[in-house]
């Protein structure tokens, strides 16, 4: 599946704030995700990011 900047996705593991929904802020060698609840930003390498994304969320 192809992911673009601005896509909203659900991850397997939840963030410490209790949310599992993130927005993709950067795509490339690594992915940058922004939590939709607390707006914290996390960076994961591409291989790990593609493994933990479960699905795209409709806006």
C-alpha cells in the first residue's frame, strides 16, 4: 500500500496518551507520525513503520 503526507493511519501499538491514530507528516527513508490526540511527533524507519500500520483512516 502506498502512503502519502497527510494520510491518517491506525497503528498496532498505542501511544502513551492512549491514542492509536496518527497523521503521516513525512515519508521517505523514515516515516514521521503526529499523534492526533496529543500532537506528539515520532519518527520510525520505513521498514518498522510499514510493519506497524494496520489501516488508513477515512477523514
